[in-house]
C-alpha cells in the first residue's frame, strides 16, 4: 500500500541536501507532495495518488504521472524517460557528489504561452525529489550531455514542442528508488525559478510522479 504524503518541510544543512546550495537556494525543502484538506479530499496527496490540481496553503499544486502532460504557467512538460549512469563523458557522478549516480530525465516541453520560450537555460526549473530530499539540476553534468536543455535547448515557439534532458546527481541509494512511491520531478513556474528549492509559499509547484 502506498504511504500517505506528508505535509512536512525539511530544514537540512547545505552539505546534506542537493548539489549546490548557496544564498540564492535556501535549504528549506519539500519532503513530499504536500498534504492539505484540498489535496487530500481530491486524492492527490493520499494513497490514491490521483492527478489534478489542489491548494496547499497559498500554493497551487498540480500533479501528473509519468508520460502525462503537467501544465504550468506558460508551458506544459512531460517526462518521456528516466535513466541512470555512473559516468557522462569523462566525468563520474561520484566526482560531483559522494556516492552519487547521475539521473538523466528526458522531457518534452510544450510552449503554451504567447511568446517564444527558452526553457531551462539556467538549469533552475526542475528538481528531483526522492527519499524526502530535493536535488537541483547539475549544470556541470548537463554541459557534458548533448541534447541537454541547458546546453543545446533551443527557443520553443508558441504552440510548439521541444525535447531535451535534465540531469541530477542524488546518492546511488536514491537513484535506485526512482520507481518507488515518493519519487517525483518537481517543476516551478518560469518566473519563480530564482527563488530556490520548491517549497510552500510559492505561487505554484508541479509534481510528475516517476513511480506511476
């Protein structure tokens, strides 16, 4: 039986969460898809794990499953595939994070806004949430991977779809749990990407379940 989502925010030391915290990326994080009366009543944050939208505090929550479109402000995104690797190019995942393993997520991105969209040029729109911890994109690894949205992503015209990858570097134990309950790729609206890790208080946060 799937566990209930936990309405908890984690405060962790910089050394223990993600791949590059600084003053612009606070360590306050979501540990799961938030629970609230709205999300629980719709079965989004319960063991039903339904898709849809709800509200947690002042934050608009949207949930989708792998292979489904997740609609955010000005764009929609879909997880096409997920793979892991020990090395990219000549660099090993453990060079970036102790006991790390690269997680490469292939995305399709649809521009639903009125202007051309340069999606994720700064590697700050997508986060991996696994085993209760969020991980930032790893720009240095994305630079090694042809086709990454950061390195090779082109401008997407309104109504069009672009494709590319994002890369994370969680511990190998987390990478092995990507098909388990509680693993997500988490997305921000394009105008909130400079505010750090997704957390309650943002206008909206999107979750794509990797385990369903």
